[in-house]
């Protein structure tokens, strides 16, 4: 049995994030990579985490509203 190495080096990973993630995340990831101090880097990490959570929340709410749209027969209190 042949073992396939799926490991990716740091340069490839950084390049993937910068090229394929949304602009608002890749922009702050570039700032993280060029951070001069640890405090700057930690601040950017938290900001990237916050943006990722906001994005995932937006997607979740969007999918919920798509699946259960508001209409005149809706029983959800927010629709009436």
C-alpha cells in the first residue's frame, strides 16, 4: 500500500488563503503575515476569526430564510 503525503508547506497554505478566500479575509491574512510584532499578529488573528464567524453566520441565516421563507401563512412571529 502506497502512502500519499497530503501535507502542504506554509508557503502553499499562505498562497491558497490569499488567492481563494474572500477579499476581506485574505487582506487581513496578508496583514497578519507582515505583522511586525506579536500583538499585531494576535490582533489580526482575532479579527480574521471574527470575520469568519460573521461570514458563517450570514450563510446560516441565509440558508434558513431560503428554506423557510416569510409569507402570509407563516407561523413565525417575526414574519407577522
